[in-house]
C-alpha cells in the first residue's frame, strides 16, 4: 500500500487506494485515521457510526451526516467502560468534529450500590421513522468499586435516539423483553440489525439466565415509533453445546434471504433463512477450499453491495499470534451465498495490525456507493504498544465500483 498523510482540520488522516485486481475489482479502499493517542490508562473502543441521509430530518446538506459513537475503556481490567461520546462528519469523513461526551449515554445508578452503563452500541438509520436509532447492551458495576462487574445483575438491550438539531442523544432506555427467567441477561450488544420495509426491526439479541453461563442467540422482531423500541416476538433460539454458546449475532438481508453470523468461543458460525426469524442449523464458517476460517471468540459483521454479500472478520494464520485472540488485521471477503463459505481469493486486509485488536468494530452503509468499516485499536494487552499501536480510530472506506 502507498500511504499519504494530510491534516484535515483536527484530523490527521492516513489514506490508501488499492489497485483493482481480480480480488478487489468490486471496490477500492481508502483508510483514514480519525484520531489517535494513548495515555496508558484508557483507550477508545467500540467505535461505530450511523449515517443520516441528505435531505432527511436534521440533514439539509448534500452528503450524509455521519455520527460516530465510542466509549473509553480502563485497560487494567476487562470491560470497564465509561459512558459514550460522539463525533460527526458532514463531508464524507474529510473532517470530523472533536469527541463530545453525551449526557444521555452516561452511566446511571438504578439503585444504591449499582452503576449501569450502556455499551456495545451501534447507531443505524431507521428510514421509516426518520430517526438515527442506536442499540446495544448494558453492563453493571459496583458503585463502591466501579471496576467490579456485577455478573448476576440483569442485562438489557439499551437504545437511544439521536437529535441532529441539538447534536445530542436521548437518555438511553431499556427494551422490555418477555417476563421469563431465560431473559435475565439479554442484550443486543454489537448486533447488526435489519430494518424491514414496513418499519419493523429485526434485532439480533443473545441471552442467558442470571446465573447461567451459556448464551442463546435469536432475532427479536421489534416495533419502533420514533421514540420507543418495543419487542413483538422472537424467532428460533440458537445455541451450541460448546462453552458459552452463541453471542453477538449479526443479521443481513440480500435478495429474499437472511444471513446470520454468530460468535462462539471456538469458532464463528453462519446460517441463513427466508424470513429473518427462522434459520437452518448453524454451521462453522469455512473457506471455499474447505479449510476452517480461523475466526473465533470474537464478532464478525456483514457488508453488502447489490446482490453480493461480504463478511468482515478477524482470523488466525495471518502472522498474528502476538495479537490477543488474533483480532487483527481486519479482513473482508465475499461470501458464496449458496454454499455459505468465504471465497478465499477475495480476501482483503481492510485495516492492518499493529499489535492491538481490531475485533470490536462496526459497518455503516454511508451511501449506495460507499460502505465504511470502523474500528479502534483496543489497547489490551499492554504489549500492543510494542508493535506500534496507539489507540487509533480507523475508518476503512470501501468505495464500490460502478458497473
């Protein structure tokens, strides 16, 4: 790759263009570093964005208004999150505003001794309501020592609505699930959803009992009226008898079929179905030559363009044994939708590895011609700095070829 650096307002951007060949003729890639810098104590994580289309309420401009959310992590412990911050770009990422802490997405104390934070958040445009709706999960901590997880506290699907006029997010709320012990800890953390033409939302969630260890994944069919997200029903309950079951499901729709990718401790899984609620038995992800994909204990998400479907993922076997759970570099490859396998010849590095994990990321359809994959360098373990990582927040812009 050929890298060039330039200063755009407050943003130092590193950009690259990939030459089109048989593997990448469908798109070119531009890589931008939105922000970077690391103090050794906290780092940005879970950067994801939603795009408000031009002409939609709150965006009078000629280009999409992109709103990115992220939160900070205390690196000395696992999953100790702050509330969420956001930043915006109205010029297709050429410049970005500075990160602003969002009071509506702060930690809250529902009762004495307990702090709860919205996390694993993903903003997505909801066309039927004309609103940018973010969904995620929650974690609970001890107020006395907010680094202590309260693992037997209930977990919820958190959600919030963005106000582009005020540039603020509404106070986050909890989506109510059925009153059943199996949903004691239930969340849409890091989940990529599908919005139907009638405005209903197919929201991937995963759940367990409060004292349980194994997760089950399902798709919740929901209604959103512009303010309140309401559960209607859920589909097949999917799990495997392997360690913690299925978590962090993500859904895509291409043509008349729905595709679901699922996280498991030992390997990623995939399945598909015709209605978004019911699916064939999940199978492990593989390359089209029969080899295991090598992605495990982390999330994967979808990118799509027309009738083509792509998987964005991390995996073993990329000279990356020094990276925690092999969560970098970040790859994208086309999926054979008939066989449900990854076409190895199309695999492309979207974001290179520098020692830190990139496995907690998001995918945003910015326009019909452009898809962004957004990831942060997760600065755990501390040895990530030895390979050059500095908590960069990356935007990999996939620019689709016009054919």
